[in-house]
């Protein structure tokens, strides 16, 4: 199987005049069709890590859940602020170890 990589360049412009051109070296462009699949590959380890932790899962019907996942979105579930903080710490550590970042502009918490 041949893997074709696409090199992406970003053009920085001001008043319709090109200021700088640089290569995008990491990350995935918003709307990229591979984004949800790659997110799932990375996040599967995190879900396993949460499931194997001593932190309580939330019971929804007959399922015990730490997260709800859809495409490239994730909701972390907890019964209280203390358990949520434990999960945030675990998620934060996982993201740092795997060079992932969280978009804080689209992050909300009902405990704030």
C-alpha cells in the first residue's frame, strides 16, 4: 500500500499582500476527512486508560462510562468535581505524553 502525504503550506497575508509562507509541520486541518479516524486511534488508548483507572465511571442505563465520543469531540463524565478533576488530570497527562492539545476555546465545564 502506497502512502501519499500531502504537504500543506500556509500563506500569511495582510491587506491582500503575502507576508510569509511556511510549511504546516504537524496537526490536522479543520474539516480534514481523516480527522475523526485519527482522533479515534489516539483516543482509544485514553478510553482504556480511564476504564482501567480507579476513578468511578458514570452509570447511564446499564453502561458504565467515563466519556462520550462523537467524531472528534469528547465529553468527560463524572459524578462530582473531585472525580472530574481526577479525570482531567489523567486526560491532561495523556495528552502531554502524546503531543495532543485541547482547544480551550471550545472547552466547557459545568463545575466552573
